[in-house]
C-alpha cells in the first residue's frame, strides 16, 4: 500500500470554519476519495499548519488521477479556497506529495 502525505495552511481566523466544513464533508466527496482507493485519511493541525496523510489502496498515481479528474474535488477545492492555502501540483492537480524520510513498519 502506498502512502501519501501533504501540507497546507489555514488562513488566519479560519480554523473553526475549516473544522466545521470537514465535520460536514459532502457525501459525494467521501465517495470520490473511496473511488480513488484512499483510506486511513487523517488531517492534523499545529497552529494554522495542516498535515494530511492517507493510504492509497490502488496506488498514489491512481488516487491523484481520480482526484484530478473529479468535478466534485474541483468544487471542494474551490469551496475551501477562502479558508486555506494549498499549492496544487500542476501535473497531477493534487496536493504536492511530501518526500518520505523515515518509515517504521
């Protein structure tokens, strides 16, 4: 199983709204993530910084492709633009993959 990690920043004063939106994530957004083979998805925060991690049952490339081609993901990203800053990979259209430096199995 491939792993994927990303980071982003929540805009000042917007953390409560960011949390509210994730507490009410759209069912169709969850469906796209599942379709992409994404599981064990977790987002942590430290101050206004976010760190996201998920596992890709069908591989990172497939997960990125499904997200990049999804109109639901495009709407979600647009919906979240006023509360967070996330650079997107211009090739995959997904969050830029962080480089793994250590893994303990």
